[in-house]
C-alpha cells in the first residue's frame, strides 16, 4: 500500500527563457514521490488567475491531485524568474507576496495533517508569518510517528535563524547542501571544529534527527545517521540545469527510507534520480519506462 506523502509550501511557475515549468520545492518533491509509486499530495495556494488555473490543469495531466490547493482571491499565483549559467547553475528571482505566502490551516488541511505518513517542508514558504504559522501548526498536528522532512532550500534572504532552528527541532530527516551546512555551522558556533560527520551527529543528538543528507553537487552526497554514514561519489552526466535535482534526491531518499533501505541503497537511488534530473530541462521532466527501469534496478 502506498504511503501518503505531503509536500507543504510553495507551488509556482519557474519562468525560464524558453518558457515556464511547474515549480516550487514541495511541488517538485511531490511530483517525484508520485512517480516513485507513492500517494503524493501538494498542500499549497494559488491565485484566482490564469496562472493558477494553468497549474490545476497541469496537475491533472500529471495525475497529481489539486484537492489541497487553496485559491486566493487577493494575491497572485507565485512565479520565479530562473536564469541558468553555462554550468547549469540556476539563479532565482522570487516574486514576493504571492498566494503561497498566505497558507491557511483549513479543516481539510487539519484532517490531512492527521492522516499523512510523511510531511516535507522547507524555509521559503515560511518567509511570512501566516504561512509559517500554518506550516508549523500542520506539522504539530501530525502523528508522532509521521516522518517530517526538513529540506532546507535556503533562497536569498528569505529565511531567519528562528525559522531554521524551529524547523530543525521538528525534523526527522534533514536534507541540505554544502553551503547550507556551512551556515548551520556558523549559527551553532561550530565552524570548522568538527568533521561533517561529527557535526551532523551532534545535530542528530541535539535535535532528535534520524537522518542527515548532505548533497555535494557533482560530487555526490553524504548520508549520516546515529551509527553509520555513507558517502556516494555521484554520477557523471551532461548538465542541462540543476533545477529540481535536489527535490528529486529528497523524494528518492524518503521512499527508500520508508522501505527500510540501507544508507548505501538510499544514496544510490537518490543520486541516480538527481543526476538524471540534472540532465533534463526544468524541475519536473517527464518520466518514461526506461527511466523507471533504471531506478528499479538499484537493489540487486
């Protein structure tokens, strides 16, 4: 039976020079979770505008439910201008005061919180007080056994120390990149005193986190739990752009974690999927049987 996995936060359009693509880390995450055989649910908010209607149409085409997408009559659907450099690295200009900044804890969302197995959240949708409170309340309403995935996803100045620390306190799984790890080291006063493994074990002990996942771009990843760690070298691909690769990585980690996989098994699947997304244009490239076959061959 599939797990019920919810991504809460932003859903938006990533505007590339060649056109727009569905985006927002929680939405991207949910897209990949769904394609990996789970029940993926997006909890977000769009405007009552053309861009919002287009999101609902696309979700239906992608076989993703729009049942937990709220409609806002005062604020527009979110957009992000994305510019990608020659190395595939994106730069984001994120529109402010959009619909997903005003998430509401409706009765429908309360019921969802109490009946979901996994919740994935980040910092961007917590940039304004209303959505932040809604996300924190949603997390606190969930089962004690629910897996809470904090995918840090720091963007520009749309985060605060308070948001990061409170999110760490709620996390079962922490996923971050090397720059975000460096920031957490500075925040906690542990700049270079410990190895990455020792520092992450300190986070695990202090916050009750079960798994820390560090992505290293083209150099793979490092996964750490209370007893073990596993470093994966990554896979070489020709990079189109890296948008959505981290969300794909997180989705694969979560699905394998729920299956009780080893750190090695989680790492391999996550790096394969993340690398493949890097080789495609946009954050939610279409899946096909060849790709799914590749992913199903992770564990011999």
